[in-house]
C-alpha cells in the first residue's frame, strides 16, 4: 500500500499538464470549427414528392360511348396515332338505318304528288287568265253585234214609220205596212237579246272564276299538307341521322391511343362507358403531389427541382432538371398538385413518355445547420 502511494506521488510530480492542455486546446479548436460550420455553412433543404409522373401539358381525352348498344366495329389499337374526327367505334344501328331508308322513300313518294299539284294550280291560274281574256273578246264581239243590231233596228223603225205614213196616204198596201212594222219589231227584239247576252257574260265569268279559285284553294291546302308531311319526314330523317352518328364514336382530338379496352364485335357497350384514352401530341411536363404541409407556403413558381424516374436508375440514366411552373392553391384528395416544366433541350437517355412514374425533389430553402438544429429542437419540444 505505501509503495502504490509512492508511485502515484511520483507520477504527479513528473506530470507537467502537457497532455491535458493539448486535449483542451484540441477540444476548443474542434468546438470552434463546429460552431463556425454550424453558423456559416449553408445546407440546401429539399421537399420530396409523395408521387409524381410525366404527363402532357394538354389534358388527355377519354373515349366514351354516347349511347348504349352492341359493338359492330372497333378500330382501337393501343399506341396507334389517330386523327380528330376519325371513327374509332361503331355500334349496331340497323334499326335506325332501316327507319331512315323508309323516311327517304316516303319523302321521295311525296315529291311527284307535290309537283303535280303545283302544275295543276299553275294550269288553273293560267286557264283563269285565258278565260278572262276570251270573255273580254267575246263581250267585245257581242257588243259590236249589239251596236249593229241597234243600227238595223233604228233603220227598221224608220222604214216602219215611212210604211205607216204611206199606208195612210194609200200609196202601199196594208200587208206591206205590216211587214215593215214586224221587221222593226224583230230588229228591236234582236237588240234586246244582245243586251241580255252581254249582261249574262260577266256573271257567268264570275261564277267560273269562283269555282276555279275554290279548286285552286283546295289544291293549295293539299300542297300545304304535303309540304308539312315532307318537312316532318325530313326532320325525322335528320333525327335518325343524328342517332346513327351518335353510334359512331369519333376521336375528339388528334393523338395517340394510350389506353384501350378489350372489345369484340357483339359486346354490349353501356352509355358513357370509357373505352380508351387519347393523349395529344404536346409538350411533356412533370406533375407531382405533395402533402399540404410540405407544399403550401414552401413551394413557389420558379424553384429548381430534380426528377428521378422509376425504372431508370439515376446512377445509370441520370436525373432530369426541372423548374416549378404552377402550384395549386387548393387541396384535393389530401394532396397539393405541383406542375414542373422540363427543359426540352435537356439531353437524356430516358424516353419522354406520358405516364412514367417517379419522384421529385424541389429545393425549397438554403439555411445554416444551426438554424436546422434549432428548428428541430423547437419541433421536438412542440410535439410533447
């Protein structure tokens, strides 16, 4: 025991504090270096998306059937390029086709009837005009005959008066005087008959005109009925053409078929059933989804980002540089939508294809380690 205490005392006398001082100095230097690093260094903080994928900046259009029916023809081939307006599906429309053909046949049968009625109306109108002209001519002729008869009657009256005077003087016989008087009476009766004929022509013409007008009105009523039937048939034909067209599913836009349902002729297609999806030929963008606390107030337009795509290891294929172009202001399904633009001039072995999944890292801020440490401590204290 005394020998052990003697060795300790000797060690204390020989220790001049070199190693202790050296250790303290090293500790102070390390602490100072750490403090300088903690307050002067800058660390970039990133927010990583929960999900992301490549999408075209124009919306993809679904292909849907407007009506229900049995499939007749399908031209849906996955990956095929289609043009706007191209017929992709045809549903059975035999019933509508037959009804349309029936309407066209019926309308064709009405056309000759309508043409015949128009011709009849035109003929009767022309006949009415010609008849009126003929009556005018006939009236002129009868009036001329009446004037001639009146002149002859006046001459006969003069002859009868002279015969009566000569009979009174005894220069002619009674029979001659009576013949002169009878001739005058006959001429006067002829004049009256002419007057009656002239007066009868206008009422007869008016009666015939009314009869023709009645017939023309009847024809016009028939024409109106036929035209109404033709208009109704035409409207029904247009409705059938519209129903037939609704059974043709056309491409709403030009693009590539990215989704196609498995369809076979004879299958029943429901109304509104989606049978495919067309992706338009447009610029590719990245769409990412973030939690609200990671996006709102932190992610802004113009921030730089890095895109990593699944199936293409970044160590082999690299990453895609991007920049935030739009940030949604509303939360949908518990996520915030963030759209990022990819530089089209970026050289990459990764094929830019709609639907490729991946993840996005967005640079949200650059802070010192000390600030991050204080922030973490505050969050830990606040969570208790």
